[in-house]
């Protein structure tokens, strides 16, 4: 099996891994294999005390949290499939109803995300008395604001 780092199709990591190999093994065992800290420490080749000290390190916890976020994201597609399986089963009708509700809520939330029209940009208010003849770059839109406009 080809190593991930040798695969030319995979993008290069944005920055090098801040964890030592043992700390990386500890994170991987805890997150991807679901081991407790003490069991993961043995598998990573470190003492339990060292593993507890790692767990107190903010940079280690940040790496652990990033890995947990990746773990959760990787399971989301399967969770939707499991909800569909619960919806389609006939043994527990209450679970089927809840699965349908959750799937519908997820669909509504996804539709709401697609319809947002917020665009990044900057609004600049220029008073006419300060800029009699503005020179605008191509495609720029200048909006003048008079004190009378603000009052109404």
C-alpha cells in the first residue's frame, strides 16, 4: 500500500505537523481508534504520566481538537445514511418519525444556507461637501449621503 505522503495526487500539507511522532500516535489512537488516554499512551510508546502531561499542553489539545473535528466531519455522511435506515425500518415507529423530522430539518438548513446573498465588501459614505468630483475605479459604486437623507 502506498504511503499517503508519497501520493502525488494528495495536496501537500499547509504546514508541517507540530506534533512529535509519539504525540501524533497518541492523538490518532484516541481519535480514530477510540482508545482511552492510558491505552493510547501504551500503544504510542509513552508512559501514562507523559500522556497526561501531553493532555495539559495547549498545542497538543489544539491538535487533538482539530483531529476530532476531522473525525466528526468524516462520519457525517454515514450518519445521514443511518438516519435514512431508521426512517425506513418498521420496528420502532417513533424512531422513524424522529429520523424523518431530523432529515427534514437538515434539508431545510441546507436550503437556507444556499439562499444567502451576503457578499463581502466595504461600504463607504462620502459627503458631497468633502468630495466634489469623485474619481472611482472601474466597476465601483459610489453612494452619496446628505445630512437630509440621514434625518429621514
